[in-house]
C-alpha cells in the first residue's frame, strides 16, 4: 500500500497537479509527507532520481490534465491510497503520528 500511495503521489507530482510550491524537489516532498529519511526513499525507489526532479507547478494545464487532476485529487484517488496505506501502519501511535503529519503537510501546502 505504501508503494501504491507513493506512486500516485509521484504521478501527480509529475503532472503538476498538487498544491505545492514551484521548484520543490520530489525527494523533499516525499520525505516530509511520509516522515522518513532520504536514504529510506532512495532504497525503496532506486531508479526514481528523486533528488533531481523538481515541481513545475503554476503552469497552465490543458483541459485533459485538468480533468485528470479533478478525478485524482477530488475523486478520492490520493485519499483512498492514503487511507489504505495508513491502515497498514502499526502500532497505532505511529499511524496516528503519520496521519497527523500528512494532514499538516497538506494543510500547509493548500494554504500557500
């Protein structure tokens, strides 16, 4: 479930449909959101080149990308993947801490 959630976030990052600041590195975004170290991500995603990929937000989206964005973000794709991922985390206090951190990160980026 963690892989599915991470892959969905990476796809949305690449499509520039997340509420993130322009120029944010994929590695920084995932480490902050998942509360983990860079070494853990690079071990799991060996060929992803996380440190060299930056967010290109603020670009004008065409109609197809806009529609996909609405389905993925508002249609529950990210939310569903996040919920399934969090259900796999034990113990409960770790799950609650991670859920709080994820919510805080989304609120922070949505507010900017």
